């Protein structure tokens, strides 16, 4: 069960990652999509500016409208390099008509020097449904899911399921060995016989000794003998073709 969940989550997470990459490639870096009534945050950097100078942000929207309001502008020094980082919030009023708006941002330093920044295209939609329908992402269009967050969550779930599956297998194998059994992880037909592959790193299976082979329900299938051994696993030969992976070899 855990193995199936892990595989399903891994496939879905990989598909969501591809969808997120495709959506990112198809979306222009200078375009922001939003819905009327929401707020969007704009940010940028000024390489030549100084935080000690008098800075002011100037925003021009085209076509002009009074339905886009500028709120909360601030300037901060950049942490790991010179220059200034700026950040502001645009509030889109509910009555703002849908369409594409050009947002030009410039910064005035010491009331005279204008430091231009790249123009931003603001694509306004009337509703979340319209925004999702216009998205290049398959998941966003058909399920309203953000492909990037979906990919991260699904892959984390796959990782957790895989770890749980591995832990459960290790615990189950340890408990079986403690009770005197080895689980058969692979069975290979060999004519009328069956070759049984078991993990036996502590070499509990000995040559010449008969070992009963049981189903998971405890039914006896026959007796197996050691055929060959490697460092971590051993191969037993069962004079029956009924055994399969998941059966057990009784050591006592």
C-alpha cells in the first residue's frame, strides 16, 4: 500500500514539476496576473542608489485609471551587495476593468535624478476562475492547483511514504528474523524447482540443512536447501514450483 502511494505521488509530483516549468517558461518575467479587488506587490533593486539619499517612488499606469492605488512603498539597503531594494503594493479596486495595464516605475533620488526600472505588464482578470482559465499551467486550468506548490507537496509526500515503506520493511524483516524466518524477496522458476532469494547477511542458513518454506498464511510448500551464497543474500532450491516472493523460509 505504501509502495503504491509512493509511486503514485512520485509520478504525480514529477508531472506537476514539468507543468510548473512549462508554465514558468510560457509566462513573461515582466507580466503579473491578478484579479480585481486584490493587491499585488512590486519589487526591484537600484544598483546606483544610496539608502542615505532622499528616495521617492513614482508609478505611472497606462491606460490611466484611478482604480489602482499605490500603498506601502519602502526602501531597504541590499544585504549582500551595494544599492537599494524597493518594494510597494498596488491595490486593485473591485471596479477596475479587466485588461492589460502597463506599469512604469521610476525612482527619484535627491529630487532630481530619475532611476528608471523595467516596465511591468499587469494583466487584470474579473475573477479567479478567469485567471485560472487563462493560465498556461494544465493543473491551474483544469483543477485550480498551483503546479509548483503541488509538486513540492506531492514530492514531499512521496519522500515520506518511501521512508515509511522502507522503515516498515526493515522492521518487518527484523521481526521475522527474530522469530526465526527469512522473507523471500525473489523467486525464480528452475524447471520443476524454484530458486529462492533471501537476505541473510548474518549467515544463518547453512549448507546441507533442510528449511521448510511457508506461505505468508503459514501453509507449508516444501523443503529447501542452500544452493549458493553471496555476501548479503543466499539462494535456496525448493523442489516445488509454487513458492513466490513474500513467502518465508523457516530457520528453526
